[in-house]
C-alpha cells in the first residue's frame, strides 16, 4: 500500500538560498526518497485473456482484461494498446497488475495485425479508429464506469496521440511517454529519420524485432477467440523467432535497402523506411498528429534527456495551444527525467545513465501515475494537479526542478562562436568556442569525409540498436582524436553554468560533393579530459532548406543552416569545459551519406568529400545554449 505521505513529500518547496529572479517560476521538487516506490494495492488480480473486440470494419482485436478481485460495481479502466505482445512481461511487478491491484480494470490489446489480433499492420494508419472503437467498447461494459485512461511508452505512446486527436468523450486521461508521433518536427517517420538521415541501427533493429505483421494463428474456419482461449493455444508460439545476426557487421554492408532481407527477417517495412523520402505519399499514409489537431484529454507527457524521440515537449505545447477548452489547456503536464528511451522507472539513488552517475534521481513515478488516474478516472482529490506543470531533472545538480512552462522562464540565450586558425581537426587542434564573434577573417576548417572509414557515433540519445551499444552519456574523447572531426572548446569555466532549454547550432558550410552530412555533438569536458556526450544531431544537406525539397551543393558555394539539437538540463561545474564537435557522419546510428548525390539506400559505391565549416565576420557559425542565471543554478 502507498504511504499517505508520498505525495506530500513530492510537493513543491521553495528554494532555501538566493531567491530566483521575479521573471522565473523555478522551484525545486522534493522526491519521496525515504518511502520508496508505491507498492501494489490490496486487491488480487484476475485475468481474462483473449477477448476479441470488433472494430468498425469487422476486424477483431485480441484484448486481455485484468480485474481487481473483491471489487464489484462499475470501475475505471486503463488501456494499453501495443505492437509488442500484450502477454509479454506478465511478472508480479508488472505495471498493469499494479494498476489492477489498486482498483482499476486494465485492458491490454494487441494492435491490428499483431500477435493474436486480426487484420494487417501498418504503422499509425488504423490507430485512431481502432483506439476510438476500443474505448467505446470498454465504456459500454457493465463493469466500466465509462471513464477510460490510456498509458504506454514509445509506439504505445504514439497510439495515444492517434486516439487523442479523435477526442473520444470517454477518454478522460493519458500518460504518454517517449513518443515521436508529431509530423512536422525535424525528427519524422516514427522518430527514425532526422533531417532526412535514417536512424539506421534503430530502424533495422525495430523492423527485424517488432516491425513484421506476420504471425501464426488458427487455420481458417476456427474462431480466433476460442482458439487463443483454448488450452492447446499454449502449445504454440504466436510470434516469430528473431534471426541471429551481428549488427556491427551487417550495418556495414551495402546497399542498405537489403539489410533486413540478408538477415532473413520476416516481411517488414524496412525497405520502404530507407527508400521513401520525407513527405512522400508513403509517410502521408502513415500520418501522425499535426499542429492543426485539437485535443480534449488531460495528458501527462513524459520523456528523458537521452531519449531519441523527444517529441513529448512538442506535444505538450501543441496540446496546450490546441486545447478545446481553457480547462484542458491547464490539464497538460510535462516530466523529463535523466534516463534513456522508456527507462524513467529505472531511476535510483545512484542513477547510472550510460557510463555516468547522474546522482539521486529517484522519483515515485508509480505514485504519480496512480494519483493522476485516481484524479481523472475515480474523480478523487489527489496531488496530481498540484504538481508543477513541468518537472525536469537537472543533471550535475542532482535535483528535480519545477516550472510553469517549457522552456522555463528566465533562461537566456547565449551564443558561442566558432573560432580557429583553420586547424580545428581533433581535440588537440586550435578550435575554440568564444562568446565574442570573429572580428577578423579566419580560415575555414576542413575535414575529409570517407564513407568507407566513417566517423563513428557512440552513446547519446540512441536506442534499440540490436547490439551492445551503451545508451546515454559516454566518453568520446578518443573519437575527437580523428582528423575527420572538428573540435571547438571553451576555456575552463570560472563559474558553474547551467544549460536548461533548447540547444541549436548555426553553421556555414561548403563541400566539393553534391550532397553530404554534417553532424554536431555537444559535450561536457571534465577535469580529467573526458568528453561526455550531451546532445547530437545530423543534417543531410539535400534537406537543409526543408524536408519538402532537395538541393544539390555546388562547389565553392557556402550554405547556411540551423540544426536543432533538441534540449537538455545540466549544471556544468567550474573548471569543466563546453565542447562542440563537427563531423560528417555518426555511423552506425545514422546511415552514411555516400556523397554522390544519389539515393544512398541502393548504392554500393561512394566518393570522398572535403567538407568545410566557415567562421568569419560575415559567416558566424555558432552554438546557441539556453543558460539559467547563476542564482537559479544553485542547490537549495
């Protein structure tokens, strides 16, 4: 049972030292460290598996129902719709049994074309209608009070957006985590494309492991519900066995369009993912929510600083802006933890993310979820709406912070300009970051990019690569020894600096190739010289003027573009340094640009490119950081 003191210990407390400026709503959020996570509730849980719910077109979706034993009458319902097998991970610590043990009916559903369900799977296409029809069915059951909440991370978060844009009157609350369903962000295609470049390792792994719509089931003429409820069904495997392959070896092969086929994976969409350009009819068929959609559901949006999807902050703003009523606008909340994709519940007293200890980031998230659903689905008074609108963990400071909006008021944009004498290659070069722009002509820095020896990526906001890559902050100082990496670093900081908010770079570049990539990476360099990844991003130059059109670079012409590195929150100690790396690959996270101006996806030959970054009084390449004033960057 949950201690009654949990939410009171999670209340907002004022800073105990220097008061923040009047323009700021920042305040520290105290965690329930002594109590620990909320435990399971008093009710035993009974499951009814494989109930088939009919959709409007006749397709039936298999749904497991969890009931709290000993409770009668009409109960609220929490719905999870998943492509990852509704029966997977059904252990005693299961979050779905947790909710049921606290007096909720829980419905877990295999999506259309997945595992036990009928139909054909195509990402996003049917999720709005299927979600709507499922909520209607749940609301009409005699054991339901008609108030339905939704919960889930990654694709399970994205299907919630598809439902929310339909504004079902019985959809009363949502917890949407780690999603990338917004169409219009630089990251598109389920989060697997960034400015036209493909998240190669993750896209291949997702399609091989989760992307197929082919599953075993009973033969024609045998009712699927009766079959999956029968004792014989337990003797069969519904899903497929993932082929064994070496990601590091297979990802180096060309052309990339055939990678999934060479692995021997069942049919999936990988070929289309890598060949279809942004904005094509294929991606329009997939859809996603847009800046024009309107919303009527209270939502808790959640992500992490090292989550490659990171569109929850965008969704948070759009749900507020496009809320159907002022009340719904005030019912939007955002929480950002220090972890990686869908790993917020793994926060601990010593939260290790990647190779770095980010401090005591414990947070009773299960207590937060329960308060959220108790408020909206059971209509009980709870601390769910007393929390700050935005809560985020400040890495390097070791505290959760609360604010009224994102980005928080008080942050000041500070530009760091790129400087060098033309020799910024490697961390021992002459590249510098300075707050003053170049006052005189400076030679450009040039790197030679060979796709056959592509600059590697390591750590950062990666996920689900199929290999053993470490996600999150790692030391990349050895990569910064490469001649194909330009390195720009500040002097050692005289005082701590807190970066909280958006980060971007503006670059002036040229190339002797018709198309190439530029990768930017922000890192913190500690006193031992380790360079810890904070953020990174990529620009495929053919899309540098927009995803709706392609350009080809001309030799000798300088091109300007801005690259959104998303956002972070970290307090960098005095004596440490801020660093920006520029390269032309981040492989195998992103596919290699072969520099030919061709398709990339079906080519096996490449050309070597000489790529330059310009910084002079007329071409001020720069890094833009959101800096919190010193008084707001100290511990309480």
